[in-house]
């Protein structure tokens, strides 16, 4: 009987963990591609299975001993975007902020950052993401680095025969924070005053808001299903235990 109960408890735990894993469906996305010898293109965006993300921000940190910032571009037709190529004058950090009045159906390749290397071997460890946040249409925080790790991939020239070197939109680099133009009717997310402020303050800050990360509707459904399945397994385990006890009592 003890063995049966142990097996059922393990099954309950595995089921719960599996559904919790499916519940995490929002994260920042960084795709690094070696487009040519000593040239690297980084595509910034997000992964959103629930189609709820309307805005967000992230810092792309790179190894300045190996890499040099060259240029950037943004897909300004999809939403409003801001890029600071030298965030806080650190010399190794690019900050990206985006926002839309409506949920974005596709969060891939919103912005493109180009780097050149000094000739030293560049790997995934030379890039990292910090302070990433994703928000819904109500400006509620739904994901950050505390809730789930960002999705980062690295593709070297040796990994594929040909690499797509196109960028998502035209754009030229400036020495200061650049405001993208020609936005569709989604300017309501950013007021003119907020655009003039420091780029770090454009979107809400979870520390000042005082609210925890909000799970998306898909996450909530997954958690509810997990609880229902777990409760069902507990009931089944209890029934089996009662049946086994009755059988044991009849034998006595």
C-alpha cells in the first residue's frame, strides 16, 4: 500500500510541475546571428503565446572587449520603439523600449542591432539580457527576469550554409536616443512628455507600481488545469487506499 501511495504522489508532483512549466509563456527574445566574418546581427523581440504583450523593455549587454556597436534599426511600422545605443554611458549596453496600443501578434525581430568584432572568437556568453519587462494593454507587468529567463540563441556561420542578413526596417544610428517615426495610431501608449524623459522611465516600473507579475490568461488556465488534475489524482489515491484497507479488514 505504501508503494502505491508513493507512486501516486510522484505522479501528482510531475503533473503539477508540467503544467506550471506550460504556464510560463512570455519572455524576452534575443537571436544572435553571425552574418559575416567578424560581423554579428542581433534581433530583439519577445515570445508571447497568449498574444497579450503591448509593451516592454530590455537591456542587451555585450562584451565590449570583443564587440563594437555599429548600427541599429527598428520596425517602426509595427509599434513605437526607442533605442539607446549607449545606455547610461556604460559602453557595453543597448537599451530597447517598445509599446503599442494593441497587443502585438508577432514579437519577433522588432529591432536589429549590428556589431563588429575585433577578430576574437565570439560566443553566446558574450551577450546577456538584463532588466527585461513585458506589459499588457493595461500596463500591468506580465513577465520579467524574475519570472522567467529570456530566450537567447546564437547562430554562427559554421552552423548553417547561408545566413539571412536582412534587417527588419531601415534606420540610421545617432549618438543619442532616437525616436522612431511614422507610427500607426498607437501613440496613446507614450505621451509626448514621457518620450522626452529618460528612456528608462518610459514604461512603468514594477518596483514603483508595487504589483506582482501578472500571469496571462493562458497561464491562469494552465494553473487551474494543474490544480484540477492534482486534486483528481489525490481523490483517486484516497479511494484506492480506502479500498485496500477494506480488503485488508475483510481478510482479518
